[in-house]
C-alpha cells in the first residue's frame, strides 16, 4: 500500500463485496474527499475463500473479520487510529477532520467555525469557552453572504447555549433535530434542519474525549 504520499489515509476493511447502509455511508465520505489531495479514502476487500485476497493486510493491522466493517486512519508514521463511532458519513468525516487536521465540508458548515467548535468542546473551563465564543462572535461580524451569516449565527448560538446549559445541550439538541428531520416537513425546512444538525455534529465530542 502506498500511504506515504498522503497526509492521511482512511481505510475500510470489509468483505469482498460489501453492501448495505454502512458501505453507503463510507462511500459518501469517499465522494466528499475526492478533491482533497492530501487525503486518501480506500477499501481493503478481504476474501475468506479462494486466494484469500488481502487477508494478510487484515492480519497485519489486527483486523478481525468478525468485526467488519472496520475503519482505521493512517497519519504519517503514527500507529493507525481505529474508528469507534457511529457509521454515519458525518461522524466519519468529523473523526477524520479532528484526528488529521484536514477539514471536510458538510452542507451548512464553515471551516473556521468548525475549528472553533472543536476548540470550544476541548476546553472544560467556562472562561476558556467564553474566550472562544468571543472569537466566534468576532468572526461572525466578518462573514459575508446571507447563508454564511446564518451558519455563523448558528455556531455562536450553540456556544452560548452550551455555556448556559452545559455539555448535555449538544447531544440533546442533536436528538431533537434528528426527530424533526424524520418528520414530514417540506424540503426547504428539512434542508435547514439538516444543516443545523451538521453544525451541531461539529460540537460533538469523540468517544475518546469522553473517557
């Protein structure tokens, strides 16, 4: 495998002919990464019959076929980082961005504010979070365009609510918006809710952060 050419590589180890929801979610990540030169998204399809293609690679990286699909992130000479979150494209992309520093765009999200959101959630003191909030408010003033201004305002409002109500606000709001998205709402409203959900996901802590 030629991984050294890329800043980061996300590999999915799976059966020879994968299908289903998890495979489709991973395909969305690959599509989103298509124009990012520093990033490789690839699959290692492992056969458990015949010539047993790629079985040696699975063994090399301690991947058990019983756990397929398994995703691992390779960054430089570091040990591969296993993905332990939900198999949703937004969660996979957030994991990749957080660990590698390579930003992946989701509808409704802004790169500068995504980075501020991650910094915000990495802090535990209210003073540190308020400092990041002020930075976000300053950045909001600089944003041009109605759509971008609405997005920036959403980031700022989430920070304010998280300071007021604590870390439980974000997962609670995610649950609320996910239910709304599943309801019978018009296309425009559904897109608005999905964009808000994407921004909220920028504030979610990774499983390792919560340990």
